[in-house]
């Protein structure tokens, strides 16, 4: 098993990673009867794309001899109705000055690596994905 999820009542859960014992809580969003005080399940879907992309890019960068410290990704989740679902995810990369001037070949390798992360391959094709690579565009 990977994790356990316990329903705590009041539209909240506690999710525990079994190997590490680390946990976090989720909450339903305000627009779906929740308090919006924690990540919602759909927030986690969108955020997992960003974490997967930066993780595989980090693996590639490490193999190429550098690290991605301080790269930041803003995540925007766009909901659709009928049925209620994630309709789009927009990611905006913010590249620190130390990584802005890497050569075009390296930028292409890193973008291609990010675009082939397992989460991206797992997201339904009807979900619109937009990635703004910032200075790596």
C-alpha cells in the first residue's frame, strides 16, 4: 500500500504516507460545501502535476550537473460543471536568475522531461493543460 485516507468528518480527511508516516489533511473547497482551509482533492490533482514535473526535471538537471533550487511553479486549477470536474490546469514557472541563462539545448531537454512526467500522462486528455515556462520558453 502507498497511503491511507481517514475521513475525519466535516468534509475533511487525513492522508498518511505509509513509508514515511507523514500526513496532511484535506478539506472540501468553499464552492463545494467546505471551509477551504486546506488542499482540496482537486487542488491536489493540479498540484501533483507541478510537483511531478519539477521532480523529473530535477532528476534530469542533477544528471546534467546542476540543481533547480528556488524554481517556483504557480498552479491554477480551473473547475468545470456538469459534471463537476477539473477542466484545466495552468502552470507558470518562475526561474531564478541563476538558471535563466542556461543554453537552449538544456532548456529544451528540461521542458521535454517535464512534459513527459507520469502525472501528465495520467491526466485525462479533456483537461486543458497550459504551461508557461517563463524564461525557459
